[in-house]
C-alpha cells in the first residue's frame, strides 16, 4: 500500500492495442468479486458484535488478526514469496500494525459492547474524512480544494445527524461512539505513516501485509493476557464469527481487494467503500434485530456524500509512471499504460484509502496503485 510522498516523474507509455485492450476478464467476474468483498466487509461489524458475546474484545481482536495472518501466510507460502528481511521495514511495520490493525480493531470491538453494529459500520465510513483532514497537516503536497473542504463539512454534518445532535445525543452511548470514531481515525494515521516511511520498500504487498498482521498478532498476544482472563467456554457462534472475521474480513478480503485493483483499477475498486455501511446496517437490522431511527440512514448517506467529495477533484488528464517489475519479484506492479482521466492521480485524496478497508492491510493507498496498476475499466 505504501508509496513515496513525492510522485516520480510521469512518462507516457507506448500506446498499443496489446496494452490498452480491456483484457480477457469478463465483467461479470470482477463484479461478483466486488459484491463478495462488499458483503465480507459489511458483515465484519456483525461478526464483531457476535464475537464479543462470547469473548472479551481483546480476545476477539487477537483471534481476528491471527486468523487473517494465517490466511496470508498460507498464500505467501503457496506463491513462494518471503517475508521482508530488512529490520527497518519490520520496525516501521510494527507501528503500522498498531495503527492499522491492533488499535482500531480493538476499539471497534470495545465500541460494539455498547453501540449497535450498524452505528459502528457508519463510523467506519468516516475514515476518508479523517484522512482528508490529516493530509492537509501531514502531507504538504496535498492541498485542499473547495470541494474537499466542503466534503469534510458535509461528512461531519452527517456524523452529527447519525448521533442525533439536536436531541442532545439522547439514546447514543458517547463513549462507544467515540471509540468507533477513534478507530476510524487510526486508519488514516497508519496510511500516512506507511506512505512516509515505507514508500521505497521493494517487498510485495502480500509480503508486507503478512508481516504486518504477524506483528499485530504478536502485539495483541502480549497485551491480551494482561487485561483478560482465559475464556472458560467456546460458544459456537462467537467462535465461528471470530474465525470468519479474521479469515474472511482480514485475510480473503485483502486478496480480493488487490485482485480488483489490478483488474479494474483503483477508482472503481474504491467504490466498495460506499456499500460497506449499507450492508452493515442491513445485516444489523435483519439478523441482530437492531433498532434503526430515521436519522441513522439519512446521516449515513450524508457521511458517504461527504466522503465522496473529499476523494474527488476536477478531472484532468494524467500520465502514469512506468514501474518495472524487479527480477523474481512476484506480486510486483505491472507496466502501466497511459491512463484515462477517471484514473488520474487527482481523483483520489493521497491520504485516503482505495477503500475503507476493514482489513487494515498496509497497502491500499491510491498512489501505490496509480503508479503502476491496471487502468480503470468502467
């Protein structure tokens, strides 16, 4: 996911039918995977809620990252790739694991002890808003436009609508909501840190993310026994929820995400962001019987509209840089062709994720994909 803060000089790639053709992938194939990815991430908040009915929040999070790490390590072994060797990379990934996995996952689990999964899913959608606000401070090259500033204001108006601010936040657990919003804030902090420290890493996305989840597992394995006691029972549904949360939401979803980015480009792939709170809300209401006031869906729509504005800017033609795959580097970015306007670097806020990833994987910043992934095919 990482990319350097300053973009490399853009050069035009030779335009040829072989590189500009849409490719053999049928549209139905990527749309099905897109739908599966949205469902997995949307149901993650339900899995957290059910998991916390049988285990402490830190135990749910530990099981989650452990299962996710197991999936990615298995794929890493099948592809015969290796974990990063640089001590510097591992040091930076330890920080990334804290802000992208251990801390936000734990905060969401604690939050869902007192707030419904529907509200947690909506709070998760505020990550692009936090990202836009932080990028203005932390990334000097990311200058806010009027549209993005307006999106920030619209988004936080949506948050106030969800919380029922005009009613004095009555019926809303402010501590739990603050935890969920804090979890969403952790993601852009982690993305910006990775962008500024691991931009020159030559390791594959799979290798880096596997190492990151290993470190998150180690962090939680140390902390969890200090604050929780060993579970005395292992109820079926909470156990299955934790396994699904990790293996699907933090493992398989990562692989689906990068398959989509490589096939259809980052601009279309990031649209999964806008389906996650919708699915989380539907799952919470239909399967958990959570109550839904009128302000929750209305506020969610306002949040999503604001998030969309913060990730947009006037379109302009852009040329992608050509990134050569290193020898023997499985998973390296392919050579890029000249991209259409819809995939230009201006279309996505540099500090915002391709998606609001519930994986917390260290890879999804738009610049990384735009530097050499396949062009958008919408």
